[in-house]
C-alpha cells in the first residue's frame, strides 16, 4: 500500500510503499523532518516540533492510503 503525507511547510507530497501503516508513518515523519532541516524550513513551522513519537502518531492519523502511487509525489 502507498502512504502519503504533505510537508507541513511547503506542501510537497512525500510517499512510501509499505505493508505496515505505522512503519510508513515513521518513514514519512523522518523524511519530512529531514526535508525541513535540509531546506532550512524547520524553524519556520511548528507541526513537527512535538517529538518523534507524538509527530509520528499525528502523521499516522493524517496520512493518505492508496493502492496507486501518488502522482507528482516524492518517494522516500
């Protein structure tokens, strides 16, 4: 299954293919957080500042699930 979630600052969609929804949430959180750091946007947003455990659960609750690869997204 494909799971996707947008960046909390720039809205780029990140996606991953995984059998486990929770593992997908961990991957998406870590990838988006690193993206924010790499592009010096981490200090501009506050959605991913609660810590990995809380933020992973927030991504889990909000991410989208699809049998098809999201169009225009960034695979992680």
